[in-house]
């Protein structure tokens, strides 16, 4: 037996309000994730990100201000037309000393 009808639970606008709240929470979480990303385009600092370190498919991403460079590892050994620039020595204390030629 129903004495009082509860029309408040049948209101379709309440489900729309709940959806809006859900989307606001999702948007806030996504904005926090974007702000914490080291490659965020709104940050102007220098960042180096190494993906898969030590593996054959290692990738190094360097962000310097708005400039973004990506280096990919290959199976080849280093090769180039450079020349020897100096010698590095390790001291007994563990420090490294570079001596240019």
C-alpha cells in the first residue's frame, strides 16, 4: 500500500546531473596527468626520457624548451669521422679527470 508517491526518484534530469559530475571528475584526472607528464608542452625546462633502457629497442627523447629530439638505438657500433679529443682517468677516490690533448 502506497500512501505517498515518491516522484523524486523518477526524475530523468538526475541521471544527467550524475553524468556531468562523472565527466568533470574524468576531466580533472586527465588534466592532472597531462600536468605531471615530463614531456608536457607547457613546461619550458630540459627533460631527458629513456624508454626501455639497456634493450635493443631503447629510445631516448630529449626536450629542450620547445625543441623535441628522439634518438633510437640500433645494432650498429658507433662509427664516425671524429678524432680523439682527450683521455679520462679515474682517481682512487672515484672521481673522473678529463685531460684534453
